C-alpha cells in the first residue's frame, strides 16, 4: 500500500534539480568548467515541464474520479452543498 499519492510533477522537478546539482558539483570538483548562467535555462525548463506534468496528472485524476459510478443508494450531493 502506498504511503502517499504519487506526484509526477515533483518527480520531474526533482530530476532537473538533481541534474543542476550534478553539473555544479562537477564544476566544483574540477571535472569540467560550467558558466554561471548555464544552469538557469535547465532549471526554468525543468520547472515548466514539472508544472505541465502536474497539470496533466491532476486532470487525469479528476477525470478518473468523476467517471466513477455513484455508490448504490446515493442520490447525489448532500443538501446544503457539503459532502457526506
């Protein structure tokens, strides 16, 4: 059983931030030279992809949730607008 809900947007953001950290660690370790501005586009693209992934995942979850049939005996939302 899962302890929490899987969030693919956070996975994508984490992967891009990890890549940015590896790039800076390689520069600090002397393996290669990285210009100071090289990681900025990487982080911006990663955040944009993470946001798009999160929006798609949320819309798929919402669509899957509303597509389910109501339980037997349920007639609709609770009077007053609050969920049961």
